[in-house]
């Protein structure tokens, strides 16, 4: 595991300023509504406060872009590891992610934004405070989740003061806070020579800078609130990052489709020699009609090398395995735009991204949904997996139709 010294390439920051989920639009609305009311009153002090809010929004936008850039370049800065991870917060007022874990696996963590780890200059809100940051346990880099892909769960629910949900995507995995000026009930510690205002303990300082009573670590969902221009009852301004922000940006990388395709090819190559090992196949499948059907075994079970194990385990919940129960080549495989049928002893199916639209959109949030092949596969593949019918169809390669569209087509590899 590598800690604290991660860097990002410059191109993701510039590119992702243009590709948000609508979070920046929400921030601008907050600022504009506040500005309109304040200008109407002719209140110079209030106008100065609005200018400070504008500086906060700019800092939030740069922090948000840097977080997406960190996630989509993680494999380059951490060789042998996969994409999509976000750093732990700065817990000690150093500007960097601390060495070691930030809480237990799958537990979210809150602290100051680790701007040094993100390769950023010192970022402040309009009142001179350092930004704060919370990351979901499903994407944090230490300890890593058991799986990280485009279906990983979010942990945050951004809300307006009236409780209205602000994020269309339920998979919000990071939130950045501009604390704003201290409210009457907050007594912010002096910096005592530290770079950011406050002490060397983010956990002790959080309630003096943030208005939501947020804990330093948390399981389950956490509501986070967008502050208002008048600061009542909260003045924190927030921006957020969703899984779709991260994987939408990854999809725009020219090398991302080959990366996913390599995961599929590596799994296929590791599985094919195991078809004659009846005990191995039986341990990972269950009978269904003419087939033995199950999920893709973990990297350790397949004996994969360390440099491909992280990616394999991150994506293996996207796969289903179907093998002929009698060991014959009983599975008929139809290829996209290829005439005829290929006969296979086993098939490895990769579900692709979930269908978001249409008469039957797919959901992969609950355990029941993630266990249902219909939430991953289309064109009869899910029904045939469930019934044990030895017939499947799909593409041979993972290839998005465009960088802007989700790659939902099933990929099916023939194993003999």
C-alpha cells in the first residue's frame, strides 16, 4: 500500500471542470440567489460576503476536479493497483493523507482536504479557512473496499435546508466543504503555527468548522447539508463527487475500454484450464438445468499474480460463469454481427454498466438486486442463466459505443 505521496496528472483536472453531475449548478444557484437578495438591499457588507462565497465556490470546483483526477489516474500513481480510489482525509492538519488507514474497511471518514496529496496549491474558502472533505468507505484507498467499480455504493445524501435532495445520483462518494465564517455557537481554535486554522486534530475541530454535527468516521448513509447565503442555520457550502462522475471520466480515457477488456481476458484465461477440475467448478457453481452456474472466483482462488489481482477482485461481481454440467460443449454462443453459432464447454459473462433508462432499468444497490442476473444481463441471458438453458449472446470485447454513453452490452467469452 502506498500512502500520502500520491500525485495526479494535470489533464484530469482541466477536463473534469467541464464534466460535472450538476453539483456546480447547485452551487451557482446558491450564490446567485444570495447575491440577488443582497444587492437588492444595497448592503455592502453582505455584498462582500457574496464575493467571499464566490471564492469558496471556485475553491470547491478546483478541489472537486482534483478528486476526480486523482481517482482516474490512481493506477498510474500506484502501480499494480486499480482505478477509482479516493484519498483518506487529512486528519492531522498537515495537508496530506496520513500514513496508515483512516478507520475500518467500508467506513466513511471526514477531515480536512488533503490538498498536498491531490497535488494542489493551498486552497481556502472565501474566509481563509482550509476546505474539509469526507470520503465514503466504498472508495477510500486505505483500507480498500473488497470491490470498487461503477456499482459501488454511495454514502452521502446532499440536502437543501428544507430536506430536498440535491443529487440525482444516489452514489455520492465524496463531499467537499467550504466552512465559511464561524457561527455564534462555534469557537474555532487558533492555528498555533499550523498551516490551516485549527488544531492538529480534525476530529476535535470538525464541529467548530462544519455545521452538520458530522462525525469523523461513520457507517451507513450520512446526510450533508448545503448552507444558505444568510448562514442560517448553516453556512457550509458543499460540492460532491459521485461514482458516475468518476467512471464517466474513466470512460473518456482512450485506454479504459482496453483496461476492462484485459480484466475479462485475464479472467477467461485463468478459468479455461480449470474446466477439467470438477472439484473447483463445483465449489464455485450450483446446478441449474443443463448448466452449472455461479460467480467468478476471487483472484486468490484462480492464482492470479498480484499486479492483476486488485482489478480482478474489483470487477468480479460483474461476472457470471456457466459451464455444461456434463462437460460437453453444450453452450451455443451467438456473437454480435457474426453469423453462426459457437459451441462452448463454458461461458463467462460480463454484465457491463447498468441500464439507466427504458422499460426495465437495472438497479444494483441492495444485496437482492446484486444477486439477480436480470440486473446485469439482457437479451435472454439472465433468463437462461436462471433456468440453466445453454444459450447466450453478446459481444466478444468490451467496447463502449461512445465515450459519453454507458457501455451496457453484455460481453460473453467462450471457454473450452
